[in-house]
C-alpha cells in the first residue's frame, strides 16, 4: 500500500498535539501551563487567599511546608479539613470564614494536585481557550 507523505505528517502533528495534553478526572492541562476552567479558578483562589505568603510563590514551601510534597502524601479529605479548620497551634490559619476559599476548595485542590503531580509546570496558569 502506498501512503501519501501528507498523511504521515498529519499523523505526526496529531500525536504531537496529544502529547501536550494531560487529562484526568481532576484537571486538563495543555502544554504545562494552560488549564480548564475549574483548575483556573483554583489558581485564582490560591492567589486571592495569598497562600503563597507561607507556602511560597511556587508552592515550594516557606514558613509553611512545600505543598508540592504535601499533596503527594495527604488525601483530598485531609487537604479540605486542614485548609478549612487550619492547624492553629502550628501556624496554619483557618479559612472557614473565607467564602472564596470554602466555595472553591475543590478547585483549589485540583490546581495544587496538578502542580504537585508536575503536570502544571509553573505556578501561573492561563485558560485553555
Ligand atoms: C500564615 C501562614 C500560612 C498561610 C497564609 C497558609 N498556610 Fe498552610 N500551613 C502553614 C503552616 C505553618 C503549616 C504546617 C502546619 C503543621 O506543621 O502541621 C501549613 C500546613 C498546610 C497544609 C498541610 C500540609 C501537610 O503536609 O500536612 C496544607 C494542605 C496547607 N497548609 C494549605 C494551605 C492553603 C491552600 C493556603 C491558602 C488557602 C494556606 N495553606 C495558607 C502556614 C500557612
């Protein structure tokens, strides 16, 4: 069978595009920096709540631990519990009075999980569209 070179090029391009996209039940990430709407909301919540004051601009840790490491270890439930109630004796504040955080805690988790998994390659993300 003779295959036209155009088809081979088209196939190569299509697989290159796919390789740049990571999609799972939590998030979609394209080229490491473009994300779906929920994950983008998570990033905006992270910024608005100024978690970076203690956890570092790139989640790498400062006075608070590295969330890149923490999120590999703690469960979604533990994350939600810690952010909601804080660990006041250890310097982690409660965010239960912060409606933006409580309304978007699932999105915040998705964003931070994407960072922790290394699928989102830098802190600042933008919309896929
Ligand atoms: C005033 C500083 C401060 C701010 C602001 C802050 N944290 Fe923390 N956070 C800490 C400290 C300190 C700890 C460690 C507590 C401990 O030793 O158990 C912590 C712990 C955590 C943990 C548990 C980590 C683990 O390994 O068990 C999570 C998750 C977390 N913070 C998420 C957040 C998020 C999300 C925000 C923003 C909504 C935030 N933090 C804002 C100081 C802060």
